[in-house]
C-alpha cells in the first residue's frame, strides 16, 4: 500500500494512521486499542497478519448482501481485533480478543491460490473488523482482482480515508454497519465516532463499489423513529437505491438490554420505505422478498437463506416492466 499507516513524531512516539483512533505508541511492543497493531522499533505492524480466526462457505444473503449476486455462495474469513469496542458485539470472542500460541499464518498468495483451486468466485472479509488487516487484505484483493474473484468487505467503516481509498480500488461490494446516527452512541457504547463512518460510507459509494448498509436496532438506545429517519435521509442523500437492512438486537457480550421487539423492526422498516426503495428486516424471520421499485413485481423470493429468483433477467432487469433494480449480477 502507498498510504502512510503510521508517522514518527518529534518526541519519538509513533502514531497509527490506519483508523480514526490514531493511537500513540511510546514504547516498543506497545499495542493499540485494536489489540492487534503493535509498535516494533519505529514501525507499527499487525502482529497477527495472515492469521485467520474463522472460515466458512456462506450464502451471500448472510452477510447480508441482497443485491449482489443473489442466491450465490461466498467464502468468508475472519481475523482478530476491532477498531471499535461495541459492548453488544456478537462476535466478541474474536473481535475483542487475540490468539494465543503459535498459529499458522497464511500469505495472500497462498490464500488466493486456495480460492482459485477451490473454484470459489467471491470472498468476504468479515466476522471481526477486516480493515485492521489493511496490508494483507489489500495484497489479497489485488491478486483476486487479477483472477476475476470478487472481493467483499463486511465492515464497521471506521477507517481513515487514505488507506480506505486504496482498498476500495479492489473492492466489489460492501455491507457497512451504521450503528447509530448519534455520536454519543458511538462514543459511549462503541468507543468510536459517527462522522468517520459516514465519511467512509460516502467514499465507498462514490468508489463505484456495490454498497449495502445495516443498522442493528437496540431497545431504548437507537430504536426511535426520529433516528431511523435521520439515517434514511443520509442514505437517500447518496442514493435511494442503496439497500438498507434493519436488524433486531439480541443480548450479547456486555449488553443485557431486552431483545428488540419484532414489531419495532417492522415499524422502522415501514418508516424507512418512505425514503428508500429497498428496505429489509433482519433477525426476525422475515421473508424479505425483493420487489421491483417501479411496478411492484416480486423479483426475488427469500425464506431465511433460501432464495428463488423469479423476476430478474441476467442483467438485473425486472422481467415484467424492464426496470433496472440496481442488482449486481456477475
């Protein structure tokens, strides 16, 4: 990567430039808030680069991505650590921990060879925060791109613009979390900030990659109609055609709030449809069909992760009225 990921200050300290936390490292061996990036001499490096925490072949709808190669399978991998510290993290066993002992490291070349040999056509970097592994992911994505393998990011979007721009050059699709439209939520509950996420969403959309967004709704914290409206107006300012997933929260990690009422998710989705063309309910067993934004014909029938494409041609056009519903089918 060409982007500077750290800088040496005049007093000898080193500042990380990967994410907006901009951690300062005063001594050799010190680690950042993310738990994985460490000062080694005058450099900051990811001490767990190439160590994979999780791997699985998933339906792409599980990411969730509903408008990118619907009904396809995607190979998914995760890592360790996170740029945020959300108290409700559902993947905290890997995002808020690091591995112990000697573990196998995988080079970008070896991983890409595995994808090619297995004839996997697309890969998702997911589960924990993949952008912490910017160098490894960038090299991997570049090789995949040259081989026609699609690169997908599932991310919290908490990254600085310079490294983000380079990674987005080789990113085909993203699902980005927008956890709240309230900066105090990000600060107090996620140990981060809202504006950096909004900036990344805008950057990703302008890059030309396929973008979908997810809002996990937590009872009494970010479940108001007013906040939902603010999020939707921001999204609509980019495009009304960005798919928006509104998902129910269930108690996890340090947070014990009551699970989100399913009726609340449905109400928020109905409100979101006033501003956006494609809105989906997550984690409540909803069928989540995709309908044509112009004529209302059912294009894709979904029952959990069972997908039946009924009304789309190979270019993503409605077979009834011909409207292009912004599906990415590769």
